[in-house]
């Protein structure tokens, strides 16, 4: 990597790169960061595809150079990926950034290689979730692990969003301990501090006041395991009939979810709401929050639900046990197991007071570690440390 001196007499030019801008944890993390970095110290740019519900949010961020590269798509597509790589390289070369900070797998691959070739002094990548998982074919999984090991050599620092993820990265030898740092993915607490009329919100959603509400928030994708949520719902309804289930999110599996609920005969007790911009309000309606993911870096909506002290059942995957400690801050269950998911929810339904005590423990944990300002401050500190190190190396 280029170790040219970064001058202190001008603002530091920082480029963040992410795939696109749908509602999601990695996107929220990135947008909070590019919005809150100190503009007296940094000139901030963001590359993303012009796609997703949060494009408007990105456009509203003051003093942000937003650059759209529409070829930057989530799925692997050789032709589009080559176009995206060339455009990213040209942008980096032209603007002479001091720091390139990539997010998620595709930008992490294309962006880091382009940054090295363009001679960027400092290259950082945030691992919001690993590009491999235990549900992959072993050969494919090890191929992705090999790629990540190679890319770590091109990086000055890798940020994980949970300490368990950092430990997993070390175990797989993705990078040395010197290259890894954990910075929790902060959330904007102010969005969740507004009290709402829960009775009115329930009425708007056609939910009777005496009905218990169990909800999942996330993309309807293979990773999130929404089918396990629906299968668990059927098992729960065999024992507790006064329960309604909310699936809040959209995605490729929506139609399959609708058909599965119909096949199981529970369509009337499951509402699939699609993408919503009132998540803080919807979370307040829930009696129990569920995370049914097959894998998960940490889980943005999980952090938000725990901040609102919602009794929670979550799968014991990746960084999740760092937040959900079984029977201390929530209920942990194995992934891909609707029976265990159902049993976890029934445990809480039968003793919501105990669930609320766990949730209040979790709220304290989130308050102490997951504020947006804390995250941005730690990222700023990391930038300054790396810049100082580069200066020292160049003398």
C-alpha cells in the first residue's frame, strides 16, 4: 500500500463504498458514519448503486459527495462487476482519497483492489457479516475464506461489529490480531425514544388489544430464515391461539412465505407488512421479538429491539450471543430449528415478566455499547491513528 504523506493542512478525503441502499444494518451503519464524521476534519464521499429505500436518506445528508455506480450489484455478475470495478478505480484515481473504507463483501472485494491499484494510503474494511456461512458447500465456503485472507493483506484495518466475529476471524486466520479491531455498529437512539400510542398503532394494524404480538424484522431472504418463523408460528398457535405474528420486511421469499402460511392454515394470524419506515413504532407494538437467521453479523433490528427492552428469542449464530445471553438477556436457540424457536417464544409467552427482566438487562448492554456517536467517535479515532502511523512510516 502507498504510504505517501497525508497532509494535515487540508481536510482528509474519505471515501466509503457500499453496494446499494436498501433498509439494512450495513446501510444504516454506513449512512450514520458518513453523516456524522466531522466536516471540519473530513471531506466525505460515498459510492453506492442508485437503488434502495434509503437513497433519499443518503441524498439528504449535508456535505456528502454521493456518487452512484449502478453496476455495483449485490449478486455476482462478471460483466457488471468489471464495469463497477473500472468506475470505482477511475473515481478513486481522480479524487486522490486519503482513506477508502469499504462495507460488505462485493464492495470489499472490488473497492480494496481498486484502492490498492490507485495508490490509496489507507484502506479499511468493515465486516458487517462474513461472506461465507456453515450452510454453504464446504468447497465454496473455503474459497470465500481464501479470498478474505487475500483481501486482508490489502487492508490496513478490518473492523468487526462484534467481538465474537473478531474471534471467529482470528480462528479462521482471516487476518492478524493487529489488523482487527471491534467497533460496535451504533444506532441512533433518538429515533427509538419517542413514545407512541400503542393502542392506536395496534388499531391501525387491526390488532386487538388483548392479542400478544410476536414479530420478526428483516429481509425475506434465505439468510433471515423467515420460513422457520412461520413454521414456529404454527407450532405456537397449537398451544396459544391468542397470538398474532408480524413479518416486517420484504424480499425474494415473500411469495413463498405467503404460500407457506396458507399451506399451514395460519394466514389469518400472520401479517406480512413489507418494508416499513415506521420500525421504531412497530417495535413498540411487539410483545416478543424474534430473530430466526441462519447467520448474522450481529443483527441491526435485534439491537434496536433490545434497546426498547423487548423480550427476545434469537438464533445462536455469529455475533448474536454477544447480545443475547441465554436466560440473561433473552432466549437463544439453535438455527434452522422451528421447534426450538417455538419453544423459546412459548417460554416467554408463559412468563413475560421474566422475559421483560431479561430485556431490561439487554437494554443496559445496548445503551452502554451501541450509540451512534460512540461508533463514529471510535471510527474517527481509528482514522487518526492510521494517519499518524502513515506519517511515522514516511519519515
